[in-house]
C-alpha cells in the first residue's frame, strides 16, 4: 500500500505493519506497560501517538540509508514498512565495501541520534507526564532498534557492515557473503535456542517472537547466499555464452528412417531440422507416435516435426537467466537458440543450466581472476 513520497522515494506500508500498529498500541496501553500509571483515556491516546512517532522514526532510519546510498550514486525505489521494521529497496548494489558499510551504518546511527534527542527532550524540557513517558519510551525503542539492527545477521544492517568488513579484508565479495551467511546461521540459531528457552519458561509471546525473528534471519541468509551464488554471476551471462553448439541436425528432405538412425547414432532424443542454417523445426522421439502406422521410409520428417513457428526459442543475445526461466516454464528439455538472422546457433538444455550454474559458482568463489 503506497502512502506517500519523500525525496523522490515512494513510501509503502505492508499490511503486516498495521497489525503491528494495533498490537503495539494495545500492548503499550495495557496494564503492565510504560504508560500503566496514566489514566486510561490518556493511556490509549499516548500509546497510539507513541507508535505513530515510532513509525516516523523507522522511516527516518530508512531515509538515512536511502540518502547515504544516493551519495554513492545509488537510487532507492521505495521504502516499505513491514512487521520487522522498514526496508529500502536500492536500485543497485554498493560496489565497494566502503559504500556498503556507510549506507548500512547510516540507519542505526540515525536511530541512536533519535534516541538521544528523545532522551534529551524528555529530561530537559518540562513536558507533561504522558509526553515525557512517551519520549522516554521512544528513546528506549530507538536505541533498541539501532542496536538490534547492528546484529550481524541477514537482512539486518549489521550483516552488511560485517559483509563490508570481510569484503574489505579478503577482497572477495562472494566469499564475504558466504561468511556473512554463516554468521547469519549462527545468530539465527542462537535466536532459535533463546526462543525455545523462553517458550519452555512459559513466556509464550517473546518465545514465538524470537522464533519468528530467527526464521526471518535464516530465510534471508539463505536468499542472500543463493543470490550471490546463482543470480549475480548469471546476470553477466548471455545465452550465447552458455548454449551448447548444434551437434547433429537433419536436412529438410530427410525421411523418418534417417531421423531415427541419426538419433540412435548420436544418442540425441531431439534433433533440429534445418535448411540453409535456418531452423525449420524439431523432431523428438515422441514425435514418432505421429507416424500412425506409416512406414518410416515413406514419411518425411517434416510431417512429424514441430514447426519452428510453434517452438519456444531463445535469442542468443538474451540474458542466460531469462532463457533458464523459459526452459523451466516449458515442457521441453531443450530450447533452440537463434541468432538475429533466425539461424540456429545452439541449444539451451537442462544440462546447460546445471553446468553453467556450477561454473558460475566456482568462478564466484575464486573471485576475479587477473588477466596478467
Ligand atoms: Zn536499517
């Protein structure tokens, strides 16, 4: 749900935040809470105002990330508030450890500064009892927000600070991500244990909350690792870089007997039918069912093949990842690769995908290889 724009950045709110708003207002205005000593009506209003201010503080935290990112030439598409706080979606990634560290630190730093301001105002300015309580509460929550976000676990800010330090030290971004993902598992695992202890002690709410946070961290760590190992290296690959060359093909005039012989000889379950390098169609073993009693010698391969126009094909210049997605979404085990003149230049198969993933992964772990 979009609710505003600031500095050219779209502000969004996830429905889960509305639940948090309700829950926090309700729990804050409840009996064992910071506002318990206030009269009932004041209590609910103060709690609601405090939670709304907290909401503004979370936006300020995220804006600090976004504006620091902007200094490094990285735009922020949107800021979304959801159950665990806020998240800024940067349009690109920081390309140096320094940028990553500063962008990540800006948020918690802002939260700490806000905590100090609330604390100072509450203790210096003579405000009413309700306002002072609310401000002390906001000081406490902002300090907590800053500290919690510094934990070295994905997707928290601390994970990126940790990642930036490891990246700076070993000069390998992918390996730094591996370390940080491992750190995330450790922190997430500690939260799981902590949560279990809380649950065993009968503290249901905090126990469930800790388990939820643990699940959130472990899932984010897994996602970061997969992104680093698979998506990032694949972004640079084109279809033409990964495609298998055309091993065997059939001429347009071939009959089905020749097609079958060629398949058996080459161990290919599918063969392209080409004329002048141009793809006319594909014939697979399954297509022989279309013979319907006709003799292999008498039937032209063109009578059973799938015509090029009906095939899902990929362009050689397309990003490899897009081709892999097409392959995953199609029922075929291979997709023909065509160049700009519709000439068949190769195939993308499931084997191609696995091979290039493994290659990308290994290359990523080695880091940039110098040409010298
Ligand atoms: Zn943050």
